């Protein structure tokens, strides 16, 4: 029985943290996109895209196991892969003219 309670607590924690990541990542993406629209700077567009990809990865990785029944390891891999791609795009944005 304690194992079930611990698993439920962990699942709740994942949902809470992933929701926070979705909200904050969405805000960062929104403000970066808004800044891009105001300035037209390609670097800000890439920054918005990078944060959007990371946020999407957190959303997909956190929901795939709950909604689609994908195993947790696959969800973590999807999250990590999209985080990697997002950080690569953000890195590019820091060097773009």
C-alpha cells in the first residue's frame, strides 16, 4: 500500500512541475515572440522558437505516459530530445545577427 501512495505522490508532483514548466515556458515563448514582432530581429524569433520547443517537449514528455499510455522512459526521452533541440536553437539565437 505505501508503494501506491508514493507512486500517486510522484505522479502528482510530475503533473504540478510539468504544469509550472508549461506556464513559465509559455510565458517566455510569448514574450520572446512579442519582442520579435516589435523588433523583427531574427535572433529573437529563434529564441522564441527554442523556448517553444522546450516547452512542447515538457508538455509531450509529461503527458504521453498519462494520456497515451507510453512508458515513462519514452516520455522522458521525448522530453530530453526536444529540450536538446530547443537549447540548440537558443544557442543559435545567441549568435545570430
